C-alpha cells in the first residue's frame, strides 16, 4: 500500500530541482575576476598616455640637439606625443569596449523584477 505523502515528496523534489537550476542559471562564474581586469585595462590606458608624452619629449629633445632649435623641437615633440597618446588610448578603449560588448552578448540578461507600485 503506497504512502499518501508520495506526491508531496515528488513535488518537493521537483521544486528542489527547479531551485538548483535557478541558482545555477543566475550565479556568476567564480573565475570572472572583473575587478582585476578593469584595473589592468585602466593601467594599460594610463601607460599609453604617459608613454606617448615621454616618447614625444625624447624625440623633441633629440630633434633639438640635431637641428639646434632649442625650445621648438621639445614643444612640438611633446604636442605630437600627446596627440599620439590620445589616439592610442582611444583605440585601446574602443577595442576593450568591443570585447566587453561581445562578452556581454554571450551572457543572457537577468530577468527584470516588476516594480511594486501602489496606487
């Protein structure tokens, strides 16, 4: 003779399976390390900005030594280095944004929770 609470155990088992599936679906992967990646990308952009200015400064200094145009080579080199560093940083930022969008496209959007408005 079957026990009358078998349907309750089956229902609880199904509910438990659904809860586990929900947790697995909404849980973020543990190996994401999003914070470390963001800091790494920020340092990369800062290095490009500073590096471009320093390269321009060095090129202007060398141009001043060769052409004997003391302040103008240095000023022009710094300005060209700054423009180059802005261009490189912008290109890197665009590439990183494209990678982030591509990664976000592979991940499903979490369902939105309706607002509980009382009128």
